[in-house]
C-alpha cells in the first residue's frame, strides 16, 4: 500500500504544480471565475497568490518532512477556492462551452480532492503495526 500512496502523492503533487503554473500561463480563465464580491482590484493578486500556493504546496507534498503540513495547506486552499467553483456554476455564461452538468459535477470533486489531501496528513503505519492489527486466521 505504501507504494500506491507514494505514486498517488506524486500524481497529486504534479496536478497541483500544473494547476498553479496554469494560473500564470492562462490567468484569464482564473480571473473570470473570481467571485464578484471580491473587489476587482484584488482579482489579479488572488489568482497569483492561489497559483503560488498551489505550486509551493504541491512541491512541498513531495518533501517527506513537509508532506503533512503541505497536505493541510492544500485542504485549506481547496476550501478557500471552493466559492470560485460555486460562482462558476452559478454563472454559466462565464464558460458557455462547458455544460452545466460538467460544472455541477466539478463541485463534489472538490470533496474528493480534500479527502485525497487528507490521506497525506495521516502517517503511514509501519508494516509490523499493520500485521499486528490484522486478524489472525483460526487455528486448525
């Protein structure tokens, strides 16, 4: 199970690093989905800051001593940007080429990402602890 967790941690980290980089390569997408209750003058900095944190936390996820902290940071970030996903769903005109169903499906996926990040806040159990917690087979 440890190898699976390690591989999925790399996938998760690359996903966030890539998402963070996209904040700087295609900022217009992210600027469109910043909720309008955030002052206009803060839209650019909000997109930049969230991009920096996605890159930083994604990279820190790969550093064993920082994994738990990075995972908690990603959970906080996912919660912080969730209003943008709701805003996008409420304002279909922002992305008319994306179906309302696809935008709706995105919302619970945020919960999946939070659960995935939470998995990395949990310490790996040593193999001996796993064996001790498994039920033993009945004796014949």
